[in-house]
C-alpha cells in the first residue's frame, strides 16, 4: 500500500470514528436530559435512602466524565480529519489513548454496578414509575418499543448501560476491520494492544454486570436484616457455599453458609454473622499430591479456620478463589478482566505472606478491641506497626510473631497525662535498655526485665520541677534494690548505699548540703543503731542513732580541738545537744587529726557495687548482636541521632543528657564482632595499650561507651555540692575497681598477653597489669572529680602551704636563696649577666626558669606516671643549671637539693601541691613504687611541709633579716 493510500485509509478510519462518536454523544445528551436529570431532581426532593442517592450522584458524575471526554476527542479528531492530517495510529485516539478510555469506562461501570448492588434501579423505578407510565414515549426513544420491558427499573437499567456497551463494540469493530483490511497494519503494536484492550474491556463489563446481578440477588435472598448488615456498594459475591459446598463443620453441610466476597469471607450460621477481612486472611498452601484431601486451613489474626468440602475438586476451587480474592483485596485493584485471559497472559500469583494492613481484635485477652495497623506475617503482627487500645494505650514499634519485640514506644494514659516508654522489647515485655517519661515529670533511663525496671537505671525529675530528685543505682522488680545513690536537689542531701524495696536498707552514707556526713545501718529508710556523724567543723560523733538522724543513746563526741565527751546523748545534733557522760579536756591532737581525716565507706563491698553497669556490657559481647540491637545493651551512650530512634532524645534533660552524650569522632561505630576481632589481633601489651587508648577515648567504641557509664555513676557519688573529703578513699577504690572490671573483660579475650607461661599469674603481677594498661587510660575521665576530693581532703594543709608561698614570693631571688641557705656557689647569677651591685637587687623569677616551668606541668595531666616524670625532669633541670654554673658534672646531695627544690616550688606557685603529691602516691602503679620514686616524692613532700612552717606562713624571716 502506497503512502497516499495509507493516508486515505487513516482518514477513512477517522471519519467512521467521528460518525460513531457523534451518534453516541447525541444519545448521551438525550439520556442526560430525559433520564438522569429527572432522576436526580426527583430523588433530590423525595430522597430518603442516602445510600442509593449517593450512588446515583456518583453514577451521574462518571457519566458526565465519559461524555465530556468523548466530546473533546471527537472534536479533535473531526478537525484532523477535515484537514487531512490523520496519518497514523497516533492520530486515532482510541488507539493512542486506549488506556484512558478503558479507565473511564471501568470507572463508569464500577459506579453503575454499585448502583445495581444496592438496589438503586428497583428503588428509583418505584419512585418514578408513575412518571414513566405517563411518559412512555421518553423511554421508547432509547429502547425499541417492541423490546421495552414492563418494569421501569429494567428499562432504566438497560438505558444506562446497553448503548455504552455497544459503543465499545463499535470501537472493537473499527479496529478489527482496520487490521483485516491491510496486513501492513497488523504488525502495529499500538493497534494490536488497543484491540486487545477493548476486547478485555468488553469481557470485563460483561463480567462485572453478571457479578453485580448475582450479588443483588444474594442480598434479596438474605432478608432485610442481614442485607443492612452486609450490603455495601463495592462488595461483590465471588463464591457461595450453596453452589460449591463448603463448611466449618465437618459432615454438617447446610447448617452454615460461607460467602466469599471481594473484600471479606462471611460465615453465616443462623442469626450469627462472622466477618473476616480478606486483607487479614492467610490461606495455608495445599498439597496437590494429596488429591483426596477435603479440608482447607485459613489463618486469621485470632483464629485458625478449618473448612471442609464434599469433594476434593471443591477444595482446590475454593483454595484458588480465596487466594485470588485476597490478592486483589491487598492490591486494592480488581483483575482486568475479572477472569479469563487477562494480566497480559500471566498466571495470577498467590497473595504475599508478608503484608501491611489494619485489624481490630475482637476476642477476649490483652488485645481485645485493640486496633493494629502495620506489617503482618502469616496471621500475626510482624515487622513495624502500631497497636492502639480503647483505654488510649498505644504501642508503635517492632513486632515478631504477634508480640512486641525489638524497639518500640509505648504510651499509657494516666490521670495527669501519659507514661511514655521508649524501650526494647522481647516477646511482648520490656527488656534491656529503655527510657520512660512518667506523667509525674520524672524520667527513668535504664534497664528492664519482664516489663519491670531491673538492673542499672537512673530516675530523675525534669529540670524546673520544684522537688528535683535523682537516683542512680540498681533496681529489682521495679523497685530500688541494691547499691544506689539518691540526691535531692532542694535539700542538697545525698545518700550513697544499699537499698531494698524502695527503702534505704543496710549500710549507707548520708551527706547533707550543710556538710554533715552520716554513716551507719539504715532500716526502713532511717539510720538506726550504731553509726558515725561528721560535721563541717570536723566534730565527730560515734554512737547510736534513732529515726530522723537523732543522736540518742551511747556514744562518743570528739570536737575539733581534741576535747571528747563519752556517755549518753539525746536530742538532735546542733539544736540543743544534751549529754550525760565523761568529758576529757586534754588537747588530744591525734584524735582531732583522726576525726578530721576519717574516711567513710570502708565497710562497703566496693568490688561488687556496680554489677548492673557491667552485666549488660558482658551480655552484649557474648550476644553477637547487630548494630541495630546495640542500644538494647549499651543504650546509655548511643548518639542522640540514633538514641532510642530519635524519639527519646527530646525527653532527656539538659545536664543529664550532657553527662551521657559527648561529642564523638566521625569514625563509624564499632560493632561487637569488629571489637572482638580487633582485640584478639593485639600481639603484645604495647599494642594492646595503644588499642585501649584509642577505644576507651571514643564514644563510638563499646569500651568507650562502657567508660562513660562508669564515669556517670562515679560523678553521681562524688561530684557536685555533695562532694566530701571523707569519701576520698572510697572514691580511690571505686576508680581502681572500674579499671579492674575492664581488665577482667579484656583478659577473657586475650588471656595469652597476661599469662604467657603455664604457671598461674601472681596477684601482684595481675595488679601491675591492670594498673599499667587500663588505669592511666581511664583516669582522665575521673580526674576532675577525684582531684576535687583531694583538694577538699588536703584543704587545710594546702591553705598553710599557700600562705607560705605568698610570703616567700615577696622576696627577691637572691634574698630567697639566701634565706633558704642555698650554697652561694650554686646561685645561677652568672646566667643573668648581673653586675656585682645587681646581685642583691630585687630581681624576681629569674633563676631556675626551666625547672620552674617543668614542675608547673604537674597540674596539666591526670596520669600519675606523667606527673612523676615532670618531677624527675624538674630535678634534672635543677642539676643541669648547677652544672652550667660549676662548669662540670655535679650530683647534688640531698642537703643541697632540698633548698633548691623549695625555691623552685615556691616560684612555681602550684596551688594544690599536696593534693598532687598524694594523688601520685595513691594512684601510681605498683611497679612505680620504691627506689628513686619514693626518694623523689619524699623530697617534694618535705619541701611541701617546710613551706607550712609557722614562721614562713607569717613571714618571720628572722635568720635572714
């Protein structure tokens, strides 16, 4: 066929199509004016049944949409035809835009069949029968008078769908003739696809009309009561047990009725109606090899239904129809056509086992009337979802096998608001780490077990509350139990000790804001029996107490001046103390010193006081968990962006959050598997120490997270207004305890580095290992609070020492060295280029500068070893200066060294030298002790004590003046 002939052919097709559309548009216009508008006007006045009226309005809208579209396309095609511009299938809209036409007709017949199902034509037929009997001619215009039905409803039914079906047939005929006339056009994919589309549309319309008729007949047969319950415009009958026998009662067919609809499986038994949403049905696969089986299992969220059929082939048929109905219900789209060769010839798949849908639980139990929306698997919530109860409880999070499992947020309505749990769950119960914001404006962050607070946790009030409390410690069965610390902000009191059933029970220490310290046995929250009381002025009471911390009974009081009273006491200390006993007025300085430096907490089992901190970490290492589950074990220190999936980050208070969330490196987080792999790769203790330094300082590393928890509990006891010098030794032990626990964890994975021989390791060697490896690395985290305790403990000595420094620094270098009896040949005046007249001038801070700068560095590090190195370097710098003066190697004897050390220390002006020296002695590793270290520390301590002498503190330099 030539191009000219081809063009003529397409123009002829366009002309035929325009002619067909014009006749069709004329029909639609007449129907709209004569029928539809009359029906709408009549029902607008007399409409009483809302459902039918709603469906009629929707039918009219779809009718108008189809009419408008056809009119627009007809005019466009008419223009192209008149211009001779119809040259290919792209210019013929029923080919190029077949899918749009298909969509319009599908929507129209969906509304049309909805109207059929709800009995719309019967209803409007009755309402308008008088009018149509009087105006039969109006009906005959659309239907051949010879074929006109006696029933008005049937005539209206035919008028509103038959001509539209004919139009589809016209389109199909045009396309069919086009393909038959010329084989060159047969291969046109657009033409072939359009022809198939219109043929599928014809089949679809025929099928939905039949389906609607069957459904309407079903509702009529059931009676008005059941129809009112079950009938909806979109619901269609797919299968009926009357046609294909099936029953929930084996051998009792006919006693119940099973209806399969496109959205539900309905079980009728007498007046009882059970409705099963298809989106929450799972059809258990059947074994096709067992051809004689007659049972079929259907799983719902609350039941397992066993259906029985009379014949095996009925079972297969029901299995197939159920699966296809469920699949289409989940897709929210019917197959096109409903059955037969559709879906591009592909075999329909079974519905997915995992899906997203909504269900309201009905059976008795914890989920009664609860609504679940989310992911499902085989009839159970599985994946992400939200569960809402009638009493306003709400859970949003992870599910596995129907139970809360993973991370979730749980809201519980209270009289004053909501309790909001942001927790990890295991098999429906809160487990491991989580957080709860209570309606009482308190927040719990810690561990759970079996829905109860259990293990380590922190309970504190929101900032801004009038009565601010904070508890850091252990829990058992939702109660404070074990070792814990309670601080009350309004009173400033801090309790450190044992708890039982939410009460202070056992050994404990109470520190008040006024400086009072109590230690003793608590019972029912009260200090009862023998105990110790220390006041801010260093008075000491040892004896019996009663409730409300009253001194009542036998005891001994030691005053700061050494005077003691031993006997029977009553009333409250500080408010009319009454005593009956023996007073010793002798000035016993030893007893006064002992009272001033008494250390509390010696009876605590420090090595076992924080099991709740380490147990989750050990479980984490053994769990081989994914990074997603890491926060279930180490939730205290995950980054705020991931902490409790963001939902918990906003609930954390300002300072409490800063205790936990420090700035992290940009390095990716380390999983436990990576951590253990890297740890086992360390081949020597030097490599291990370097690895520990990096990991313990990184909040992204499991060890770094553990260390942050350790510092958190340490600060709870020893920092802030409650810091007290009488807790120094207890704090020292706790720091070493934390180092030992990290050491124990590491040793489990690299034992070869700690015991290379087959012989057991001596305890001293083990102690040396943990001190040399772990303690120096973790000390910087504890140092600020620990050093403050040292300052408080040595406050009096440091005050005397500072007075001495103040007066010594009033002297010039030469006068100071003369006062200290520094040998004149050791004076470094030659380095200063002074004249003989300037040697006795008031020159300050010019001598031994390198040594002064070296000793000042002692306060810039938290590592005892580095502090010691600075002291050694200080002595070395003094000797180097002396060697330059003498122009030879010279080893300073102690008698010459001590005056020079005093000079250097006085010029260095270290504020808390005594605290620094005691910190080194207490926290240095065992291998550092003895020998030159002891000699050096003794020398510096002698200098420190010398500066506290009364004549220096008062500036009485008599031997000099």
